[in-house]
C-alpha cells in the first residue's frame, strides 16, 4: 500500500490506514513532510512557509490531532470571533461576536459592528438571512460579487467585510469567487456550534501540529515514510494499479493513493486512457498564489492583538507572533490571491509591504530583516463551476485512489479540506480491502 505525497492529505490517509492495522508506505519528494504547509528557516527561527488561520469548525483536523495525541492548545491559539480591519486613515471596522449560541453570536456581532453604518449592518443581516433561506446553496454557481449584489450589499460593506473574508477563506476575490463554496464556509463557521466560529492560529510551526507526529504514528505501527522519494510514473496493468516508478526502482503495490498537488497528480495520470477524464479535469483547475512576508522588528513592536486586517492595501492581514508564539517583534504580512503584486520584483514587493505597514503603524521603526515567500500555486482557484473539475477519491482503475484538498470535499483549499479528503480516501481503501 503506497501513498504518493507526504502532505496533510497523504499523511492523514496513512494515519487512518495505520490506525486500522495496515502498514502504508508514504513517498514524499521533498526532504521534509508537510507538502505546501511546511517549515522554512528565517534567521534562527523555524517558520511556516505561509501564515495559516483555521476555524473551530475544522472537525476533521481536530479529530486527527486527537488520534495523534496532539493537544490542541499545544499547537493552536483559540480565539473567539473578533475582526479588526484598519485603513491608512486610522478608521477601524470591528466585529465582535458575543458568547451566544450560533447563529445569534454572528447576528449580534453584525448588528453591533463599529465602523459600519446602520444601513450596512442591516444589509449584512439581509445577506445572512438570504444565505440561510437558500440553504447555503447556489445553483447554478455564480461569482460571489453577483450574489452579494442580488442581496443588496453596498460596495462599502463588500470592501470592509465580504472581500476580506472571501480572500481569507477562498483565496479568490469576490468578483471571481464561487458563491457555493463561500456559503458552505459561512454555514459551517456560523450555523453550528458557537465555538465553530473561533479562530485557531498556529502557535508552533505546522510540522509539530501534524506532519512530524503523523510520521511517528505511521512508523510506530510498521508503516514507513520515505523522504526525498519522488514518484515518476504510475504503473497500471489490466485495469488495476500495479505500483509506482521511482528514479531507480519500481515499488509494487495493489493500492496507490495519489495525494499530491493537482498539477503533479495530472502528470502521473496522463498516459492512461481510463484516467484521461480525471487528468483533463485537473488540468482545468486554476491555481491561486499567496504571499507571506515575515518582518523582524525590534522586540517592543506589537500589534496589540493577535492579528489585524488591512483595508485598501496590498497587504491584507498582519499577525503578531510575539502574542501568538512568544517571538517578540516578529510580524507576518499576508497577501491572498492574485494581483499586480505578483509581477513585482522581490525587492519592490518587499518595499511596498514595509511602506504599507508604516502607514498603518507610523510609530514603528523599519524592520531589521525580512523574508518574503511567494507560493504561486498555493491553492486551487475556487471559482464558479470548479466543483465539476474536482474528482472524488475513487478512480476507474482498481486500487488507485485520490486525496488532496482539490478533491470533491465541498471545501476550499484549506488544511481542513486536505485532512477531510485523506480520511474519506482511507475509508474507501478500507472498505475495498474487506
């Protein structure tokens, strides 16, 4: 049993299989596990290759942490829903959800939000009512901007609330975002349990959250995780999977889980006629970038809170790692989605980020050091109709399975989507093995 890809989807599938007594072998091309959510060095620090923020509604992820014996509080800071978004003029939009049952906490937070007019607050409530009346579905799927317009959302409210939330959740601006996927996130975050809307922000590097504990779990149960092992070919004989080809060897297998990025999965699927429709669908998945800049300021510099949104700027979110993880003076700046910033040279983009932060916090000194990370293929593009390109875990080839956040989880490209896909895939493998 071979799992190609040691990211969160592949490791989750392997953990679930190992939990049921199987001994999977995980092949990871990189020298460390984690996939697109991996560790990167910065001076004397070990940081994530991108800043992540999760939701209390991510039940699949929290469940796998329990399986691995990882306490939530050891890797995440759980914060109640409170959003502060600031523009360069110093005007704040603030939404705080009180400790009420869902969805009353959201409704109360919207009604009492500061920085929005009464008209805008009532319009936000109309959007929530419309989404609930539509059962959080949109058929046919349309750009979120169109749905917001149909719900009577004023442009100022979209700027101050829906656009930042959409970019944070889907990594796509409202003009191109899938309404269907956005509504699912709203449903899960705000219409379940009250704690579902909490933010979970890593307070340790993500490797300590799942990848390293998962490796230990798999190996302690007789499985294996091979790093620096790139799968170059998929072998199929007589309509069934036969194994995977490595650089100098072939690894025979009666079950193979492809848990790599969609572009890499498509390359392995091409050349097999029965898998051509899936490969074509993966080719149709667009990709969206995320940029994260880590800025090291003197230790006295702080946001005064764990994170803050930025309006009308290239930078969209700032995270204070002094408050999150005790690394005083370390600020993470996040830019989600596409834009002109992706065409800038590294030095030009770095200077723009520094200048925008200086406008928001003019008393801060210039950062001492900066590390810029640009992930050009950070997520799939959650645009209208994308669900038609997202395959399920089962393929026409016996013993070949798919896992990854791009599969048909119903979720955007998130760690929860990756974990959810790994669990679902593992259950299919187990059922077929009985």
